[in-house]
């Protein structure tokens, strides 16, 4: 188990990658923009981006509308 910061809040996770974390949170990947330790990630980078103890993750939900 590791501790990460998710949008400024502390959260425990057993996820190994950003992709695992998104699945753990039960979020729709196509609606997310993710920043990991200050770096914006392209969705293709999520599977190989390791999630470590103390990492900072910022999630933004994208919504269409007008």
C-alpha cells in the first residue's frame, strides 16, 4: 500500500500505474486529463507511468457542452 496525493487529498492505493489508479477510482479514462508529479500525461503514457509512495496526482474531468 502506498500513499499518494489526489487533487490535494491524501489517499491510500495499491495501484502500480496511473492506468491501475484510474480503474481503482472507477473513472472513465476518456473524460480525464491527468498530471503526475507536475507533468501532464498523454493517455498513452498511463500504462507505463509507475505510481509511487508520495506521488502527486491531479485529475481533471473534461466535459463537453455549450
